[in-house]
C-alpha cells in the first residue's frame, strides 16, 4: 500500500483489499513526457489484468441532481460558445461485487444534495443567479436523492458496506456515517478515501476551501475511514486507481462490466473531454489542433494541472473505447456534462447517461 502504516495495511487486508503495482514509479521521472510514456505503458498492463475479471454482478448509475457549472471550468479554455454556464449531472453509482467469498455493496458518489449546497462556491453562485436558482427545479432539478435511489434499486441502507468519492469536493459525509457519536443512515458503511484526500479535506488552504463543504467530514468516527495510499483492488471486478490532479488526493473507480472497463472520476466532465478530437462542441476540435492537448481538463481548481492531464490520459487508456461509440472511451464521469434548455449552444457529442448491468442481490 505504499506509504501507509503497517496497522493501516493490516486493516485494508482484513477488508480483502490488495495493492495493484503496475503504476508504481510511473510518475517519478523529471520529464513530463517521460512520465506520460511510463503511464501509457503501465496502463496497458493494468487494463489487461482488470479485464481478466468477470463482470460485476450489479452496476447501476442513477441521476441525482443537475447542477449549473461555469463552462470556463468544465471545458477549460476549449469551447467558443458564449453561454457562461453548462449543466453537469451528479450521479450515484451502486456497485455489488464479491470479496473474500462475500457479496459487498459500494456506493460511489453518494452526494448529500442538501449538504452540498453549503459549498462556498455554489452559495456565491446562488447569490448572483436569480433568487432560488440553485435550489429550483428549472436550473438545478433534483431527479432523486440517495435514499430514493436505493429504494428504487431495492437495496436497504443496512446493506451498504462502503461509500467512496473520487474526491471530496461538495461532499458532506456526516449524514451517511454519523458525527460526534450520532448514528448515520448507513450503519455498517465505511468510507474508502485516499490518505491525501482525507488529509486535504481536514487542512484546506483558501484555493481549496471554495469547493469543500465546511465541516463536511467533521466528527466522523475515524474507525469508519479506510485510508488507501495507492492503486487498490477492492474486490472482484472493482478497483481504485490514484489519479491526482483535480484534487491532490483524487482517485478513479474502475469497474468491470459486460461492456468492458468503466472508469469514473471528475477529472473530466464527459467523453468529449477525453476524446476532444472527435467533439462536435463548437471550438473544441480547433482548440486541440491549436494546442496539441489530448484531453480537456475540468479546471475549477487546477490543484495539480500537469498531474491532472496525465491522470486523464491514464484513465482513458485503462477504459478503452466504448462499444456504444468507439470514438470515445468508457469514461463514465461522476459529474457528466449534459444539454439543458437554459444553456443554449452547449450539448455533448456523446454521453452515457444512466447505466444498469445485472440485478442487485437483496
């Protein structure tokens, strides 16, 4: 597990987690070009190993809420459309898998919609938009909350073994895990998070604070937090890969589905960002021709911009081409760009929307 303590490693082993060593040292070269070559080479081996797993027994993504988001962040410098905002769709991913002979349930990106509105950036955005825009059904419509999604999927809160987020922007985990001794709504669940992301969330600088819910992790029982330090196989068909950049501790979920490896993070906001040479969004193809950029960053923070660029290439190399549209990789982003009537001129060339493979075990 890299730099973690022996006690932490033992705890992860007890959970059935195991390290994936393909990318060790891939970012160590001084030259960014050398780092990129090493990452591409390592990604091929990792992809082949993860593809050798059987598909997950159940994988489902479900829309929670649509959120207005500055186009200058989501499609960093790439689009010529003058519309200042676009819509990103926040989704919940429900994943069931086998580990140590037992069925486990993971919720990836279970966003507390009400808690997330306390994010300083969105509170300020709400102050300049028409009154109530951040909470009304015209600009920020809620499709369902997490508990409604679980009911719809036929899964009880008591079944949830793990929750995790590719990063902790806009997240308030206290409702799920409890705080200051008060029980949460998922009585058995543990949070899987990178050690760096957890440390960052508890010691933010001003450039980071704008995107984290104040006290969103405060008072959570540390025994419910599983810290990981490197690429980690969580169980059969599901792994976590470290993809720093959007935040210092960003990670991506890699899920083996009947359509190959689905990779999830918010380093980019949709397939267009990972294959901009095929994008029909105005300005994007010209942008990549002029700059040589291989991907378009989700650039609201740019904590580590070069690392984010490398991470996005790593993600799409692991994902491989989509069977639905081979021009684009299997990048099923946790916040996916989608068209919306209030933001004319901006629509994705290709999107995944909600996905479902298999049936849940209840």
